[in-house]
C-alpha cells in the first residue's frame, strides 16, 4: 500500500508540470514584451526601503563571519574549549 501511495505521489509530481503545445504559455507576440519602468513609477520612500533591504541582506554574510571569528578568538585567548 505504501509503495502504491509513493508511486502515485511521484507520478503526480512528475506529470504535474507537463503542458501541451496548445497552451497559452507558448503563444508569443509583441504585446507580452516587458516595458521599461518610468522615472516616477515608484515613490522615493519605497526606493529607500529597497536600498536598505539590499544593504542589510548584503551585510549578513560579512557580519556572521566577523562575529564568528571574534567569538572563536575570544574562546582561544581566554582558554575555554
């Protein structure tokens, strides 16, 4: 019973992404082309929040590395193991 259940789950996952050639996903025309952003499309406060998010996310690996190194050095210097 378990084998049949897992087989059905695997088949569902395998075939759930199948599309036919009649699907709209394959209809390409010029109306679907992306449009450039306008200068005033987003308010300034939203741009500031996005910049802050990028800086924060970019600083996480460096912050984790430096703090890990500091704790390791402190443990080694203080003699704790």
